[in-house]
């Protein structure tokens, strides 16, 4: 199998533009999450469990319904698994970094996806303390995602020289 670095320029440009647009979409989504939860356990709990009983709340947030939780999980998991798989496959196809790092970067977001959404369900329906699991797993997934983008974009726009060359 050819490394991404060895593909013709047009293919590397196509993949690079795909990755750049993916970065734009993901970063926009993180901006939305920051705006609605501040990416903190308390914000996650208010967003999903509501804060109707808090007299000091600046804005009233109602608890998500079961149907809202199903819809959110369904749409996010189905969409995210596709682009995480594609980006992970691209990550595995680059020359750098080491195979161990590539495997971690490619697999970590796919492991974090069910952990994050499972944690969200647990924080919503069992105990608010599970929001820490959501924050931790989602944060690590975001770091791995941006690591994948870095290695894929590097392979597209500054490819490694083939050992055979």
C-alpha cells in the first residue's frame, strides 16, 4: 500500500483540502460546545440535566428529554464515526510519526466516541459526576484528532521523502 506522502500531488491536495475542511467543521463544533458548556463538567450537567432548580442560574436550561438524548447520540455517533474512520485510515497511511503513535492517534478518537457518549448518558440519567468522564474522554479525543490532522496535512503539503528515492 502506498503511503499518503507518495501519492500524486493532485491526490495529496484533495486529501489535504478534505482534512482542512474537517478541521474547520470540528473546530466550529468545539466553539459551539464551548459556548454552551464551557467544556466543563458543571456546564455539561446544566446543558443536559438542566438547572431549573438553581435560583442563581443566569439562564434557565431545561433537562434534555430521552428523545432529545437519542437524537443527539444518533446523529453525532453516526456522523463522527465516518469522519474519524476516514481520518484514522489516512493517519495510518502516512510515513511519520512512528507506527505506535499513528496507531494511538488513529484509534483513540474511535475509543473515546462511545466512552464520551456513554458518559453523557450516565451524567444525564445516573449521576452528574459522570460529566468528568465526558470532559476527559472528549478532551483527549480532540487532542488526538488535531494530532491526526497535523500528520495528514504534513503528509499532504510537506511529504516525507521516500526511502526508495
